[in-house]
C-alpha cells in the first residue's frame, strides 16, 4: 500500500475519478498547468488534457455558477476555491442555486458538484488566508459539508463526494497537507510517512460521507472535533494524561449522531473543539445536540475550546490557535468533582 501525504491522497482521488468517469471535470484558479497553489492537481492536466482539467478566471461566482450549469447537464465538476476565505463572492451561487436545485426542480435536476477549499490556520496566512467557515455551510439546507483529518479519509471522502448527487463543500485543513500537526508549533514537523493514516490504497475506495470515526478510544471524556483539531486534541489527552475518547466527525453535515451519542453516554462528559470562531460556530450546534440527546448521562457541563471572536491575527497566530494547553485545561475542567 502506498504512503501518501494528504496532497497526494487528494490528487490520487481526482486521478481515480477522472479515469473512471468521463463526466468528471476539474477546474479552478491555477489548477491546470500550474497544478494548484498547493499542487493538489499537479500532473492531472498533462494526463487528461485541458478539456478535463483547466484553469478558470479569478471569479469564484463564475467558477461555481458554471459548475452548477455543468452539473445540471450531467457533468460532475470538481472545482477548487483557492482558499476558503475566497468563497464569499460565490455565496449566492452556492446557497441559492446549488443547494436548492434538487428541491426547486422536484428532483428533476441535481447539482453533483464538489467544491474543494483549503481552510484553517497554522501557516501564518493572516486574516484572509486562515478562515474556518464551516458553520456557514452546515446552516444551509441541501449542502453536505466534509472535512478530513488524514490522507486515508481525504481520498475516500473525496471520491464519495464526487460520486454524490448532492453538492459537497469539501474543506481541507491546509496545515495537515504535509503532515499531522498537534499544535506544538515549536517542535519539528512530523511527516505523514510516520503516521498509519498515510497508508492509502491507490485504487478506488470510499469513506461514507455521513460517518464519524473514533480516532482515539477512552473512558473519561468525549472530545468532538474535526480537521487539525483531531491531532491537537490527541496531544492534549497525551500531555494531560486524561483518557479521552476523540471522535473525528469527518462529515459535519449530515452528522453521524449515533456515534456521538454512544460515546458521550459512555463517558458522561464532553468537550467540543474547533478552530473557527466561538460565537455561532459549529460547536454550538454540537453542544445543543449533546444536551438534547445525552442530558441525563452528563456528569458535567459541556466545554467548548475554539478560536476567538476576532479576525485571524498574523502576529499572534498561536494566541488565536486553540492549542493543546487550552484543550487540556477544558479536559481537566469537565473532570473536576
């Protein structure tokens, strides 16, 4: 089995789907000849030609709008918005058109489009290259929202997204592109080759879009998280010595609620962790769901560890980033007598 970075796994997923289905097309800003700003599409245009993998103008609304038209006529476009921070000009196309097409046509048309977006911080990208806008998408009926945390899931989820008849927002934590990151930014970078999740089959396989994974089993407290924060939470559990069960949501919406409920009922305690801002973040929805479904099993109030309600600061990157120390403090708090 091949060892891949997340970049290589995503490229492999697109390569597999371009080879299997002539209706799959890939385009966006610099994704053709250049291979994308993070090189996720490197070599695909040379292999499949400029009619299957091509560049688009710097117009996110145009990119997504064209994809919706293509999808309505039978194609399966995979488009890249260069950074998640740039999706806002395409908001109307995503929310009013792609997400509503199946409903407004009574099922006559669907929008099988996948919108890939690098997201999150930890790379000194500042306020316009570090946002985590996942909650804005989970609020919209008709959209699926996905965020993998490792190469194996990244490939399986991307293939499942491309084959799905619904529009999928596919968020890629760019700090994880080349290796797992546990939040200890002052330590050497760990490559994916040293992690078991880097073992990725070269052939076609799928990870179900509405499934969470028990990333780490534990008995003391449940941590609900996704993306980069999966590894930060693992570091917090290790550093604190607390036996935390970490649930990697993978699919933010639709949500794998049974896995969440089973874990929280087992541990009786819950900490929610995400990098996005706190107010109206996806953690608020998770907290409400746990409260609704697990109230009589909770031994302590639910804790949230998130980014701050500010733009992502460039000079104070690690004061904003929810690191292992903040997560460990929340773990200890829910275990207080």
